[in-house]
C-alpha cells in the first residue's frame, strides 16, 4: 500500500499518463550553466549591483540559500536598494530562520511598494509568514490587506485572542516522552485534543496539528477559514482552519493551538490494515515548539524545552554517536528544505517530508529524473493508495544507486515517481528536486530537529 500526505502544488496524473515539464521552463542544468557564466563576472566586478543581484538570485534559485544570502545581503545595506533585492534578501533571511532581520526587510519592502497594491500585499504576506514562525499572531492581526483580499491563514488567526502554543509542563524536568504505538510504516502515537485521546501519525509534510473533521465536529470545533490544499499526486481537497484550547503531548500541554481540519480516518487502512483509527497528524509547527527528537531505535518521541542549554547537553550525550549534522531552511509554514544528491548529481534541494509511506525513501518530479538520467518507470494506480487529497494517482518505483542528505549517504534504495507533479519543481521560486522521507530518516537511531541552530542531528 502506498500512502502519502505530502503537500504539493500541481495537477493530477492519471494511470499511464506521463507528466511533462511546462514548456520553456528552466531546469537545474540551465541554472547551473548561468551560474558558471555569471560567477567569473561577479568575482571580477563584485561592486556591480546588477551582476551581484543576478549571481545571488541564481544561487537562491539553485538552492544555495546560505551563499545567496551572503551575496545579496550587501545590496540591502544601501539606503535605496532595488525592490527585487529587498524581496530576495527578505526571503533568504526568512528561510535561514533570521526572523528579526526578515521582519525589518519586509517592512522596508512594504514602504518601497507604496502605491503598488499587489506589491504591498506580497510584502505583507512575507511579514505574515515571518510572524507565523515567531508565533506572533498578535502582529499578524495588525497587518493590513486591501478589501477583497482574504487570506485563509490570516482569517483563521484573527480568531486567536492570545498568541498560540502556550506551554504547560507537567514535570520539573520539562521533558515529555511519548511512546509510539508503531514506528513503521510511519510513527503513530496518541495525544489529546481538548482532553480527548486521539491517535495521530507523525508527518513533517503537515504544518501544525491536523484533526479529523468528524472528531473536530464532535468537539464542537468550528471552521474559522477554509482553503484548497494540494497533496501527493497533485490531488486537491478542501481543508478547514480552526483552533483547540489544548493539545496534550505526554507531559506537556500546548494551549491555544491552531489546527487544520481534514478527513483522516480514511487513512487508517494504511496502518497495519486498520489496527489504528487515525484521527489526525502532528506536523512541523508542533515540532518547532520544542527541541524535538524522533527516537526510532526506542520507538518514541522526545520533546524538550527549546533552549540552547538543552541542545548543548544533547550534543554532549551524543558525543561519538553523531552520524551527521545537516543544515536546513524552513519555507512557507512548514516546508523544511535541505541539500543532498542523487546518484552522480550533487547540489540538489530536497523537501524533508516524513509522511511518505511505502518502500521508497524518495520521490521526485519528472524534471529531476530527466536531469539525473533516471528512466521514468512504468506507472499504475495502486487501488489501495490514499493521500491527503483523498484520491489515487499513478506511481512507479525506480532504483536509486545512491542518495544523500548532507553527509549522510545511502545506497541501493528505492524511489517513487508520481507523487510530485511537474509544478512542484519551481513551486516556491527555487528548484525543489524531490522529497526525502521516512525510509531514509528511519535508518538512523534518532533524528533531532533543532530550530534554533536550524540543523538536524542524526544519531548513528
């Protein structure tokens, strides 16, 4: 059975239909060729603002986020930088988690776009995402959007009288350990929504907490906004936004918690043939409230207070057992991106989405297969498959010689084709070469997500 709750953008690919990249779309090979041409010009004339921006923007598009940030940052030190430089600089600061600087740059962009309604809206959207990662819902409610511009995230946040994710620890140690009910095919655990026990699965392809629509209705939770969500295979489904008073995660309770409402009980068959009734999911925004560890070896989730001292202690405890430390960036509400390689191609950008179930550890759109030289596999619809969009899509398995994330390398594994439509490739202004998931992450004893250092720590 193939299961995926990967949030993507794109169309629907039916059985035996070969998706094609949009005509005239630039590929990674094109961007790398432009970088190769522009880099000598930049090194020769680093003071040329036009060349500097072109080079930095190409690096951004290729996924070299940290290097791009260093190149672009000098441009916004001017009193009157170009709007394009401000926009890219703000996005890069946001991606790397420098939210205070991103806030300043987006505010400058709002001022620079005076008289340009669409430009101001986009700058304010950047501020909205920045405040979202800072859990500053009070600041989001202060943002001004023109009449007729209704953003679901903003409309939902207006229902919050206080900032979200207020924590109440139930132990002096401020550590919560939650045992998994199962670790494969995806980690499953039990938590409580407003005091009601609910079985959920762990999925960084989700934003915050997801709650089944029937359970939400039974708890009297109303939709505060709705939108169309896009999922694996390019499928779409209406999703609702709401809030719950509390979510209890073992020995810690979060108060004033935003949720996404979506039918999830239909996924139950994917977990030991329906042994567990799936009432929701726990995603990235929940993980970033803590120093979070997915302890695969012992089948549990460990949530610690998110302070630098705990991160330092963890490093000491793992001394000699760290397989790798891998930097990542955070885009949109929940999309963690990191760098890796596939077969003989390095320098790729992967979405780290732990919610892809099945035998494959990776999925990619057709552009990536073409770039790496992997033949498109024969595809067919698995009648047992189900995704966040509720439908089925055609997919096929392909062999992978090697796949890497940072310095982690795995060999002779499997990838799947069909879950990532062509439109996902340029879905966020830069190339997303594919999605790396549970089967890859699962090969390590533990996986810690450190949102202060913006890095993963993998234990051997």
